């Protein structure tokens, strides 16, 4: 069966192959139009490098309390610094409270993954859930990285969340507790990706979900 499948693929016409490649490209890049531009750093953001590095090096399976709260961009700058040159994915979660136009991160949870993925352990989910229950201003900043690969050198691209990244965002933000928090203007989950020296927040679900919502795919609302 494997050899038959391989032979069939080798004789496949270029049209369907190009069509699939184009569809994959659209699925990855179209939602970027609805996401913010990558973060532009300021020198003050480098204050996050040391605290994030210390928290990520801790071996406890628990969020590490910071001695001094970090502004959101300082936290994300520290996340990028810690993961930028690593060959594996990391999950770094900042638990904090909305403060004006920023978030004051008060504790950090870190999980080490593999080259192509990073798990979200139950203890991290529990930490996020319990934190968001503490206050209407509570927020959780969820950062993960994509290790460098050849396309980064060719394209010098800004972060491009995978379809799986957006599916994870969609699964979380459609939970009733997060919907209610957004409706009432409370703090909630925010998702960030570090790749190729940039950090970008992503807010949009997969393109197929967006199209279903506006009735452009079979099975969507009419």
C-alpha cells in the first residue's frame, strides 16, 4: 500500500499540487491582515530580559513570582531573548493585571517543548484559570516561539502563526468564561508568537472558521 501511494503521488498532476500549496499559503497568511503588526521595541523593554530568563530557568512546575512586575512589552522582549536562538519551542505564560494600556506581569510559567511543538500541561492551564478568577483585570499572556528554519533566511518574515496555533486560540477564546470576560471588557487570554527576531500578537481564528462565520463555506450560517 505504501508503494502504491507513493507511485500515485509521483504521477500527480502539477495543478492539484499547486492548488494545495496556494490553499495552504492562504490559510497561513490571510488571517494576518486582522492581526496587529509586530511589536516595535523600546530600550526600556530590555528590563524584561533578566527576570524572564531567571523565571524560565527555574525547575519548579509552578508559576514563578517576580520581585517586580514587568510591563507587557518588557515581558515579551524577555521571552524573545530567551527563545530566539533555541532550536526547540517554548511556552512562556505571563500572569498579570491590566494596567492602563499595558499589562503588569507578576508571575511567569515556562514549559520546554520539542523542535516542532510544545505541550500545555494541566498545571499551566490550572494556573491560568485560577489567575483569571482573581480579578476582572487579570490577564494571561501566552507566548510561544517557532525555531528558525530556512524560510526565515529566504523571506525574513514576521511571525506567521500555524493553523494549529490559531485552532488553539479559537478553542480557548470560544470557551464561555472567556466570551463573558470579553463581553464585559475584562482581561482575558492574549496569544503571542516569536519568530525570526519578531514578536506578534495573533487574535484571529483559522481562515476556514472566519469564512464559516460569514456563511461563505458550506455548513456556515445562512
